[in-house]
């Protein structure tokens, strides 16, 4: 394969890199599916038990990139391990893997990458207040589902005494 410079490949990483020689790239940037199946989007569904050949995964066996994890964190971690191991094979010694992960699943991703042989060096986080819902007020949801109205028994603002206008 001719030497590549600054080329972006889009696709399932195991299919794209399987013909590449070992120690071929200096860095990898990837954003694997988070497996949360957010809003039923196809790009975040991962269908379970579709095996890859050993050739495609560097002799490891494994799962195709369409794995459905559901609530099985171990299956997710195993899938991340398979592609991280394949990426390690094609990366030059001292190369970097830069990987995006979801806030609810990054721990599985990080453990799998480390188990595959990568050294975990740094972690950058993008903390933001929008996106996926972070919490839910259960008492309000129960009242709403029951059609109940909430009675206001007092009003307070920070720095004011209850039931006084500020």
C-alpha cells in the first residue's frame, strides 16, 4: 500500500483497516457508536453476534461493527476491545488513538482500549449543559401522569423570607 498522508477514511474501522500492514499509521481519530440507541437512530444501534473473520480482526475473532448492546455493558466493552486491538496493530510504536465516547459509556470504552494494549495517557472532557437529558423530576412526572395539580404553599426567592415579597 502506498504511503498515505493526511487521509480521512469513513466507514467501519475493522473493514477499512483489515488490509493495511502493521505499524502503518501514526495516529487514529475515531468516534465509535455509543450504543445508547438515542431516539431510535440507526447510526447508534449495534446488532449483536455478527462475527468477523479472524483475518479481519488480526486473528482475534470478534463482532461486526453493528452490535446492539442494549443494557449489556460487557458486550459493549468486548466490542470496543476488538476494534481497539485491531487499531493497535496498524499504529506505529508511540502512535496515538484519539477516541470520542459518550458520558454514560466512556468507562467501558476506556477499559477496553487499555485492555487492548493502549496506554491511557490523558482524557479531555467537553462538559456542556445541553444535549441528552441529565435528570428527571419524578414527583412532577407522577403528578402530571395522574393529572394532579400542585398546590403552591409558599413562595421564596434566595435571600428573601418565605411568603414575603422582595
